C-alpha cells in the first residue's frame, strides 16, 4: 500500500472495491432445450430397461405360461370347451360306405381337439345313410355325438332317434354307429314302432341301414288289437 503525503497530513488512499461477481447468463431457450434433452434421455433409459425385463421374461417362458387360459367355457349344451379346441358352426362331414353309398353327418356346432384332430365332438347331430337296394334314406338324430373320421365311427348320446320313412322309427338313449358298414348297436332300452306293432327291448343291432334288425335282452312285442283282427 502506498501512503501519499500531502501538506501536513497523511492521506491513506481508499482501497478499490472488489470486482463484482461475474455471472454468466444462459438464455432461457437454451435452458429449456437442455431440460428437454435430459428428460428424453431419461425416458429412453426407462424404455430400454422395460424392454430388457420383458425380453428376460419371454426367454424364461413366463409370458407363455401367463397367456394360457386357466378357465374353460361352456357351449350351449353345457359341454366343456378347452383352450385347445377349435369351434365349428354347422359342420357337415360326408363320405362313402363300403358299398360306395354316400353318407353325411352334420351338427349345429362342433368342437375339434388340436391334439386329436380325427375326433369331433358335436351338438344336435343329424346323420343320413342311404340304402343300397332301394336308395331310401335313413335319418338319425341325437343331442350329442362323437365322430371319429379315421374309423368312421359315430357315438350318439342323449335322445337318439332313427327313422326309416314308411317302415319304422326307433328311440333310445345311446348308440354306436359304424358309417362304413351302415350298422348301429345300442345296449340301452330301445323302443321301435312299426306299422304293425311296437317292440321294446334292452338292446338292438341293425345292419345295412336297418334292412336287418336284431333285438336282444328282454324283447317285448306289442300288437294293436286292430292288427290282430286283420291278421285273423
């Protein structure tokens, strides 16, 4: 510090004020751009992290297990429909028997199991067989049916009916049909109505679309009085 002398007095110079703090002012637009870039980078990091977690779960098979339904639904008839079954509406299956006569099986709805595509589960079934000699149709109906395309077997359950126009009509609770042989067998009580009478039995077997019929297990024949008098 320099001391200045004046006439008869000392003058101590006043020290210079310290320099003001320097402030760097950043424009507002730059600050906003910087903030947006930072936010974008943060969101990008989060997205990458979520993608990596999902990739890990997929590799571990967790998503695949979670995607499998744990419940089953029901059809209109109450049958269980699993997640591996495909549903068909109004399907029709056709083919030829051993005598090259056509047959057809239709249903209101049906389900096919992916693990066993040769088996079809049907609701409100209708089957048609054609006789070789006369060409007449024999119609079968049932509440439910299971059709196996590899063996051409048709298992009918529920109210099973078989109608041969002008000859007879039969009713039972279940029946097994072989479409290739045009045969039917039932081991449940059956009621068959002919024009000349009624036969009740605990079993029946038909061949050639009903051209030949065998009743077994407790067969009972009922002939109306009018038919008896006509026969006399």
